C-alpha cells in the first residue's frame, strides 16, 4: 500500500497551498514540522516588514489554527469520555459476573444460565407454545416457555424490553428490576429482580435461546413491534440455555426486510454515517414490519413505540440504514434465513403441496414408492448425469425415477407416485435451475389414450391450487408483501394447446429470438419464448395455467411414444404456470423391440439398461406419467423470483466448492485446529517444564503462527504499533492499528483456511463490542476473506494491489540480459554475496555495522517515506535468513532479509536495502543470490514474495455499482500515470515476479475522505 501515500500527500500539500491567501504567510519547513500553531499577538512596529526579517501573521490563518486547536481539544475530551464509559461498562460487567457467581442464591437463581442439557433429568415441566395460547383467556397466568431473543432494547438500568420469538410468532416481554413477586400462589416466583440481572440479560445477543418464566398480562399500549399486539409478558425468570459461539451474521429483521428500499444509495465517503456495518449482526433494532404482516395488522411499517436517547421518536428507520439484504447474503447464511417469517411460510406451503399431492393421488388408487437413486445407466442423456464410483464400477445418480416407475407398471402396480430427490448435472446458473431438486413423479397404466393421465394430472393441479389457498392463506398474505403475489388464475376447463398452435401464436405475435429467428414447430421453445407464450395465453384465455400438447420428438427422451399421425411429434405434454414449465409428461413406449430401437438411436448401449428392458420384454401395459419439480412449482406459485428460495439448502453448480489441500505445518505445537490446550502431549510437556503449571493453555506464539499460516502482511504485526487480537477458542490472530476514528486491519487472519469464517466473524464481533466507535478498513486480504466479507457481510471490496511473488527455482530473471549485465558489474567491483548460516548466532559487530549502514540509508532518503513495518532486522531471528553484499574493503553495501512464511507462501523479502555508494547492480545481485540459496537450503520453498505492489488498473470487487467502479478506475488510471505508482512493481517484475491480487475491504460508507486520510497517516513513516 506504500504506493498510495506519496501521491495523496502531494495532493494534500497542493490543496493546502491553494487554500492559503499568500505563499508568504506559510510557515517555513522548520515551523511546519514542529506541529505547533503560530499564535503571535505582538504588533509589528512601523518600518518592520519583509525587509526586517519578520512578517505580519495572517488573521485568517490564526483563526484556522484556533479552530483546529478547539476541535482537537473537543476530540480529546470526547475520547476521554468514551474511554471512561468503556471502563465503567467493563467494571459493571465484571461486577455482574462476580455477583452471578457469589451473590445471594434467591436473587441469582432467577437468571443463572442452565448447564448443558445432557438428558440427565426429566421433570415433566410444562413448556408453553405461543401458537397454542389464547392470550385473552390466559391473562394473569404464569407460564414457562422456551424461545429465542428476537431483539432486545435497554431503556434504563432498571428496565429492558425483550421480544421473544417462537417460529413466526413474537411476543414482547418486560424485565424490570426491584419488583418482589409473589404472584401465582405457591407456583409463582419469589425474589427480587436485581440490576445485576438486568445488566446480564441486556448483553444477551440476538438469537440466544432462553427459558423464561413469566406472567401474561394485558399491554397498557398496543405493541407494534410484535405479532401479538394486545398482551405481553412480565418476566420473572430468564435462563440462557446455551451460549452463541459466535454472533449471527445478520438479524432476522434484516433478512425479512428484503423488499424494502431495494435501491441502495451510494453513500461512499459519507462520514456523517452514525454506525458502521462491521457487525456480524447488522442491527438489534426491533422487527416490526414482517411480524405485523403475519397477523395482517394495519400497523405494518410504523415506528417503534419505544424512545431512546439517540432516537427520541422511537423510529427504527432513524437508526437503520435504508437498505435491503441481498439474497446471496441470506442464502450464504441459510440457517439464520430459515428462521425468518417469509422462509417459514414458504416451507409450510411447500409441505402443504406435498401433502395435497399425496392425498389426492391416494384417493385415485395410487401407491407411493421409493426408487433407488444409484443407477447403472443414464436415464435420459449422458450429458447431464452425475457419475459416481460404485466400488470401482461406473454408476450414475438418477436424473429421474422414470425407469423405476415404468418397471413398477410392468410389475402390475398400475398406479404409482414418488416424492424424492432428482439430480441434473447441468451447468446452469439461472434463477430457475438446480442441480438437485425434489421430484413429484407419477406413472399410471392406460386403457385407451394418454389423455386419461393428462385428465387426472389436470384435476390434481386444480385440487392442489384450491387446497393451498384454503389452508395457507395467512402465509400467502405474508409472502405477498415480500414477493409481489397475484392469485393464480385457472379455468374449470384448462386450455390444451397443440405445440404447433402455440408456436404459431408466437409467430403471429412477431416474436423472434436473439438471432432474429422465429420459433420452429419442430424444436423446443426457449425460456423467453415460453414466458412470452404464457403472456399471450393469459391475454387470450384469462388464465395462468394451461397445457401445451404434442411436443416435437427432438425435445423428448427416447422412451416417449411418437404421435401415430406424425412421427415428428410425440404423445407428450408440458403444463405451464405464469409462463414457465412446471410439469413434463407423456405416454411411454411399452413395446420392447421398438424401445430397443429408440435406445440404440440415442447412442445408448442397451446392455447398460438390461434390467429396465427386461420388464418390457416380459410384457408391460400402455402407460403414461409425468414429473414435477417441487421447488420450481413453489417458486412460480409464490412468485419468489429465484428457485433457490424454495429449496431448503439449494444446490447449484457453484455449491460444494473445492477445499484447498492442507499442507503440513512448520510448528505442529502452534496449530489453530488443534491448539496447545487441547494437545495432551503438549500439556504434559508443559507440566515437566513448569511444576506449577503456569504455562498451561498459553496462546501460540505469534512468530510460529506466521510461520504456519502467514503471508507478507502478517510479519508487520511484530512491530510495536500493531495490536493483535487473539481468538479465544483457537488462538488465531489478527493484527490492527487504530488511527484516529478508524481501525485499520492488515492482512488475513492467522489460522487454517477452514477456520476463516469462524475467526472473521468473531473478530468483527470483537470490533463491534470493543471498538464500536471506530470505522473499520481491512487492507491486504486474500480472496477467501474478501469473498467472505463481501458475501456474508455485504462489505465493499476493491482490487488495485497484489502480492508480487516469484518462483526461486524457475525464475525468468536469471535469463534477463539487463540484470545479468548489472550482476557482472557488481562482481567486477569486487562485491561478494554472503550468507549468515541459519544455525549460527549473528555476531554483534556485524549487527553494529548493519545498524550503522541502515542509519546511512535513512539519512539518504528524500521525501515522505511510507511502509507497513519498521526496519528492525533482528526481530524473530528463528524465522529469518540473512544475506549481505560486502565490498573488498569489508564495507557492507546491501542486506537482504528473508522471513519465513507459511509452507504455501514460502518466504518474504522482508528487507532489501542497498546502502549509499554501493556499486550498481549490488541489490539485484544480492536478491537473486538470496533466492537461489533459499531454494537450496529449503527445498520445499515454492515461492518468495516481495510484498504488496500496485496493479496497472483498479478492479471493482463486490457490492459496488458499475458507475462507481468506472469512476474509480478512471481516477486510479490518472493517479497511476501522473505519479508512476507501478515503478516499484516494474523493478520487481524484472526480478521475475507475478501478481496475486489482494484486496481492500470496507463496510458501506466506511471509506470516504477520512478513510483515505487514515490510510495515509497509517502508512506514513515515523520520524
């Protein structure tokens, strides 16, 4: 990141110069560096002016200095107040924790967390479900229930409002201190609710599971922030059932708020934004809108009735940014998303679809079957099938239960259906395709015509539509506020349109594809054509639901019966809803010889389907059937817009990403997957070394973590200006620096890749709780963290920097003629490259010589120097390798220090300093020598990194609009051209480097002018 500092500093200096009235009023270099404002109040006598060596201070400059001084004073006062508040909060928390452990039993028993449930006892305590309560009749009763904390708001030290949630129902609870209770007779609670109890409970995060003992009472005012508006709980006891190992990535309210304010306002640079989006829980504001919709209240979207210091009116909208949560974030955190009211409604309706499907077919003489999903051959075509290793033999996941259904018909089952998984290896990333879905399949024997099956299927769908609207109207009403939903239109007599007529309707309408071609009556319809035909059918027939009959043979599998009048078509059909296919079916070939002929025509070996053909050789009745995609039916019926929302845990081509190979660690005793305190051998060794056990459970040394998991940026954490956060359960580490109102994190966390989501989430929770007044910026992170921050937490990311790496074994620099010339020149000047053996101590006189030369190097530097780390060559000697270039007279001309990183990243060129008066080519010769030597001494080394450098162009990452990226690119190109940011990268490129992009990440509104200024200040070298 050092390449950013110089141009920004020049721009800032230019801005300051332009703002001044006259260059004569600017302080000299000595005055400017001193940091004190000019505050002269003496009058200049007559005759004294520029000639006398003095100048009259500019009053405007004096005013600016006074204003700046006052701002600084207020800032320091504000900081002191924040620190004092934080200290008081910490003391209060410690006091509450101690009180819980040591306080009076009759008080602490009211909120003491329960131990882990191991089914040790069963007391048959009655636990109440909200959905079973008649709150009006139950008024005054004391009940016990288990629920999640939906949200919590502290009103004072003695009063907390808690919204409890059971599935889709939320109820407000009131916890108030200093209220002795004797309600409920002998069964009622007795005791005093203390302020310590309030303090403990108010720190419970959202989604915490609790057991609550409370009395139902009528609410004095209508509760707008819960689904139960007329009653509330007076909380007597509340016990945490289990701790959250990490906070949820977003609140349930955020996930429910998907359709609200979809157009995101770009607030880049808005430093007035009150809260950062760094928290894994985006907010703890009270959920109102969707919960009111569940009970069809007219008060949906109204403000929260509870005022606060920052929000006198109680409006949630003041505290919350007007933005929606993207679907990808929800789907990447599916468990939390499934807790929301819309998701709960979707899968209740989907369950009803399966139930109605089964119940109707049961009345029509069908039986349910369960067919195998491992098959010896492809069901429909080899192009879209998943191949698996079946004990060394080839097998396939079933593309449908088609073959097994037909075999059951040949076995005289007559009518069968199945609800089961279907697998399609289609690399399609559209909103309407999945690689695994649930199929609703049926097959039935025919008497005369395949329309017998079509009639039954048509009646089944009408039964299904009616049943859904009768049983699940409340869920549909809720969903219609999140996903615009019009009731499905259907007719008593469903339109049955021959395929040729449907194509002709499109031709008459003038529809053409992307190439300008009209649809063909002998080819399948494209998705766009289907949608347009659906619109034409709705316009003509006033229905969303219709049948397209007699599909062309080119669009059907081999087992479909041809049309007896025209073999270019088949006895097959599709059923459409809202312009998209929801069912595909038709008559099957039941004559074995004809079927074998069709199989061979498809290029399939009949021997691979011997079991299937066997049933037809032994005689099978005429039959027909169909297959329905449950998820597609659900998402089209509810108009969800994306089929993934109708799948519990959706599978598409991007699912199940490959896991990176796990390399052997350099220090097994510093593992984060098996930390020392979980390693018995390590603990026993600690016992031997320390009789009192003081070293037990020590965190892994940071130096060893860098050698196990680190990259170049991590080595800077060894400097004193860095703070290092440690993950309590794994020992993972993350370094950061606080600069003004910004908290700048540097590098990827030190842990195994598989632990990154857990560690990043915990780190953001730490920042939220301990540094909530700071705006976070995360620099120089790898692809894994960039993707996690962008997808999980909606952070913005940009890429204009890269780790510049080289392969020490196959380095193209060794063949560079220009470099070879420089190396030869250094050799002619008598420069020799030397290495200090890794197993030998560094001589003190050598350290003194190098330190003196480093001072010479510093003295010769001009302009503003920037860096991520200080020049401290002798830190972490165990993991460093030292190389130096020496002249004939013993003068040290250059030094190169390599720092050991993770096995994947090899080594970092930590320092490569060419000292004053060194012969040309000295540093180039030394670096090439160091890379060659390290490849010999450490054969496992695959790469060496020179650190971070500038890329020629800026690339927008995640959550940035196209216009924003275009503007950033243009600005970056201008700055790069003017200030030659890539000069250092060009030198490194000559050394054989290649780029591995790294990223800068920040939450929405987190990188304005103040953020850039913070980065500039952070990178500036300490004098």
